[in-house]
C-alpha cells in the first residue's frame, strides 16, 4: 500500500458524532502514553498529524483521519484511521474515567464500519493487568482486534519477544484463537510495511 494523503478530519466526543460510516475504519487504542499517536504519524509518514506528548492523557476525543492510498493493483482506497484516548491514566478522576469507558465502549460496539481495533501494548513490559482486561472486554464484545507491540527500539529484541510470548501465554489460558501480532517502533519505522499490508488486505474484503 502506498499512502498518498492523510488528513485530520474531526474530533468527536461520542460515537454518534463521528463522520459518516462509509469507509473502512481502523482504531488505535492502548494505555495512555503507549505510542498510539506516534504510530499513526509513523504509518502516514507525517510527523505532526496526530498530536503526541511525553505527558500521558494527551488524546481525549475520538480523532478521525482520512487516508487516501492505493493498493498493489493501483486501485485507489479511502479509509479512516482513528486515534483514541488511552486507558490507565492514573491522574484521571473517577468521573472522567467513567466517561472514557462509556465513550470507548459505545464507539467500539456500535461503529458499523470498524474493521479492526489495533490494541497497542508497550513491548518493554511483561503483561499488564489493564491491557489483559481490555482485550478480554473486546473478546466479550466480539470486536475484532490485533495486538501491536510498541517502542521495540527501546528494548533488546529478545526481551520484546519474551514479553510478546508472555502476553499470548496469558491469553492462551482461556482462549482458543490468538490475535495477530505486530511488533513496531515509531522511532525506527519497524512494522510499517506489515501494518499497511494488513490494512490493504482487509480494505479489499
Ligand atoms: P496518549 O494520547 O496520551 O494516550 O498517548 P499516546 O499513546 O498517543 O502516545 P504518544 O504517541 O503521544 O507517545 C508517548 C511518548 O512515547 C512520546 O514521548 C513519544 O515520543 C514516545 N514514543 C512513542 N512511540 C515510540 C517508539 O516507537 N519509540 C520510542 N523510543 N519512543 C516512542
Ligand atoms: Mg495520543
């Protein structure tokens, strides 16, 4: 897939305020500060498309980006990338957290054109409770998702592999099918080709 243009479209406070659901859509979610916005910038090749910050909790709304690309057959495709606010931000109030849960659950369960949710997980850490709880929610809601391990440039490859395996092992305990896994670094552009190819294949369905 070749990306021609990537434009910010809209920030929405709830799923029913999102753009018309007439294009394939991929949403990026994960713990606050895991690298969602950075990954969107890396994939689109635009440094400042999604706002990034070293302070967690930067992204607060449902942010839609309109992507125009072409596939191997040179067919033009239009689709949406969505940057979602992260979970597990300790400084957020109870009320804000509940508002986040409502907004995210509604969006994930009701958005008709959502093809896949990309769940980002920090590859430097062993499985974290809130990440496991979140993917179990997705499974319960029957929302299709993949796992995207981030910041791989910050750890030795062997440690990244081990953390990925531990995460899958934790899921294996109760699941029959395991999700697809991507290993990425926004810094080094690792995983870009694999992710774009994945989007391209799913867009064609
Ligand atoms: P919220 O919107 O606050 O939930 O955060 P986010 O998940 O969008 O994270 P963001 O992309 O803003 O990145 C958080 C911090 O991690 C920033 O300082 C980024 O520069 C850094 N970062 C993100 N991805 C990578 C990566 O692949 N490698 C390295 N070394 N740093 C990264
Ligand atoms: Mg962000």
